[in-house]
C-alpha cells in the first residue's frame, strides 16, 4: 500500500510542474477533439496510449531535470546534454501522438 501512496504523492508533485500541466491540458484537448469526431474504440485506445506516453515521458523528463539540478546547479554541458536527451524523448512521444491524432482525424473527416 505504501508504494501506491508514494506513487500518488509523486503524481501530485508532477502536477505541480508547469510542463506536466501543459501536457495534461493538451491531453484533455485531444479527448475533447476525440469526442467531437466520434472516435471508435480502437482510436480511443490509441489516444489513451499516446496521452499516457506523452504525460509519462514529461514526468520522467521533469525528474531527470530535477536530478541534474540537484547534482550540479551550475551550467554544466554534461548535465545540459542529459536534459536535452530527456526533452527529446518528450518531443518524440509528442510527435508520435500528433501523428496518431492526424491519422484519426483524416480517417474521420476523409
């Protein structure tokens, strides 16, 4: 039970970060868009996976940035590289989610 308590505490901490909140807001917009274009259950599954993937990667990115800032609060090229790589993971997940969204929208409107 303690692991769940810790995980929910981590989720609460994550939701206090602007970048995570932005991804949650964009996920909510995707859900609203999905309702408007009436996604089928397979498309909803794809949307859910993509939204979770993007928000999860943003939480990892935030954690990695916090570790980097803790280890070396000054500018350090090695820490910058690590942060850039974790940001690239969020970008990759976001672009994948965008591709799924575009495919679903084209399929529905086309």
